[in-house]
C-alpha cells in the first residue's frame, strides 16, 4: 500500500488528466451516471429519455408539415428521433471507450502546461495491473451495453431512411 501511494504521489500527470480521475468524474456526472446503473434503472431512464426526445422531435417537426399529420411526417419524426438517440449513445460509447483505452495503455500522454509540451509517462506495473482490472470489471460491461444500444439504434435509422426515400419516389 505504501509503495502504491508513493507511485501515485510521484506521478507527474496533472490530476484532471489521470485516467482514474476521468473515470470518477464520468461516473459522478449526473447526466452520464445512469448508464452505469442497474439494468432496470437504465431501461427506465432510457425509455423516459426516449419518450421526451420523441416528443421534442414531434413538436419541432410539426410546423414543417403545414400543421397536418401525414405519413412523411411520421417517417421523418421517427427518423430524427432515432438519429438523435443514436448520436447521443454513440457519443457515450466514444467517451467510455476513450477512458477504457487510457486505462489499458501502459503509457500516458499528458500536457503539463500548454498545448506544445506533451509528455509521455510510463506506468509502473502495479498501476497497469490495477487499472486493467478496473477496465475489465467496470468499463467493459458498460461498453458492451452501449455498443448493443448503438447497433440496435442504427438499424431503424437505415430502415426509416429507406422507407422515407422510397415513399418520396
């Protein structure tokens, strides 16, 4: 424990650029921490967020269709709803994947003061081992969950875009 504390104290990386601190900030973010919750809570928040996003798409697209309901209005609403949901989850997936990559790397690239003085720090073996354990136990299940949702949201986008295209012709 004492050697780990020394390694952590002698780490030249600024606090806001350490991968473990980035992980903690990501988990404490109230807009992103629902992804790490249990499956039931995740699905509950996902469906409530989806309903809210669908309602917003419905409200914002309604004036563009001359205030009447049509098949193209519903197609475009579903398309934009799935597109924004896909984009949202893709950004989540990208951020968590970036944290996992930084935890699994044996070297960390960091900036000490400004944009032109990038440095590389080689992690000690004990820190590599601990961070890879954190990555495999905490982050990989989240990335798997997000990748399934990103993939599941990609297919409706393709479906609604083809349907909209063929309906217009």
